[in-house]
């Protein structure tokens, strides 16, 4: 499916400017890498969430319920960790 989209994009670009195949290749590379970048980003976020859940246990759920937003809750929890880290002298 993706390869069909890539070929179509390349054909469209080359039809408009046949002297610039590097542009077509660049678009194909960028469009091809986008799903990979999104997948990696999602995986990193999942790992952060898992670590915070392990570190805070039921407090994670409590903060999430209080804030109603995972991103906000995790930011608050990371700030707590930084505060503990600063107080311990590291």
C-alpha cells in the first residue's frame, strides 16, 4: 500500500519538474520514515508510562484521576522525582 503511495508521489513530483528527481526521492524518504518516527515516539512514551507506573504504583492512578490527563499527570510525577533527586544531593 505504502509503495503505491510513494510511486504516485514520485510520479507527481517528476511530472511537475522532471529535472528534480532528488526532490522526489527526498519526499519518498520523508514520507517513508514518518510512520517509523511515530512508532518509535509512541514506544518511548509507553516505556516512560510503564516506568512511572512501576515507581509510583497507586499514586500514578491517583494523580491521573486528579488531573484527568495522562500527560499532565506524568509531568507532575516526573517533577516529584526531580524534587526527590534534588533533595538527595545528586
